């Protein structure tokens, strides 16, 4: 299993698919990196030479924020929004949807499981 940026990428899959296992590298970036290096995207990751792997690692380090650096920058951006008190920062702080989605129904992923509040007593209960 080749190791790139601290992640073991699958050896038996085509290299363009294996590169997508890195956080921050999707299908488009993966294909762009391989095209820049003139590597066949359908070759298996285990078939790559050490030199080709070194070239891929070099491009990733130089041109793309991946893994830890990308996660860190995302967290810093969210912290900045919180600190300046922007609307988006407040939504992050309250664990609510940030991008304008509705919350009256849906938004369960951000809000978590329902917290049921006991309702008022029925009419029958009041009559006794």
C-alpha cells in the first residue's frame, strides 16, 4: 500500500481513485494531477514506481492543501467567523445550518435527535 501525506491509499484500485482517499483531493484534482505528470489514470497504485509516487507527493505538497493542513485551515476559518460575530459564525456556534436551509422541518443532521417537550394536558384531563 503506497503512503501519501500520511494516508495509506488502496493499492488495487486505479491511481485516480486511490488519490481521492486523501482529504482535499477529489475526482477532478486527482485527474488533473495525473494529467500534469503524464501518468495513466487507469494504472493500479501498486504499479507506480517510487519516482512517480515522489512526483505525485511533490505536486500535492506544492499546489494543494490536503489532510491536516486543509482541516486546520477550515477550522481556522470557522473560528474567525465566530470571533468576528458574523451571522455564519453564530450559526456555527449554535450548531444550526449555515447556508440558509430551513430548520422548521429537516435540519436533523445539524440539530441532532429530537428533544421532545411535553405538551399541554388535553381537555379530558382538565374536566376531572
